[in-house]
C-alpha cells in the first residue's frame, strides 16, 4: 500500500537535573505534538488506526532512550520510535552534571487517498 506523509512536526525537550534521556525524549515528543492539530480525521471520516507514526529522537546517548515508553505517549496511529545520535549534552561543571537536550521529529503517514474524495 502506498502511503503519503501528511505531517512533519519537530520538538525539543530537556532534563536539566536528572540526566534522563528518556524524559528529555518524551518532552520533545510532547512539544512536537503540541504544534500539531489533526482535524482532518474527523472531517474526512478517516480512522486514526490508518495512520502510521514514525518518531526519530536525537540525543547524545541513543541507547539510553526507552523507545517503547516514548511510543506509548503517542495518542494516535501505529507508532514506532527510534533514537539516533543527536541532541545536546550541556555540561554543568560546577555541579558535575549534564543537562540533556533531545530533539524529536514526528512523521505521520496515511494510505494514499488520491481519487477517494471528489471536490464538490
């Protein structure tokens, strides 16, 4: 089945004190979701289950992100999450900690609906 990307949203999130990459990733996804309003489903009678969602998280330690937990935060569609090298760690030398900054790209895909709707 051919799909078309209908949404690309980006967000950033951080964990300033806990050095928790998953927390920063979840906050980045929430930031991206707050930029988007998906009203087309109700307007066109399309089921949310038809949407596939791909999330890419950028952090300095991708292996430290619980991708399943991040995916569980997505309210719609069939989600997959992957973590890659990116984001930013800001060292707080005085405290001996890192401020973790994550970036997220959220892509939503629907089956190609060309020809299904007719302009009236």
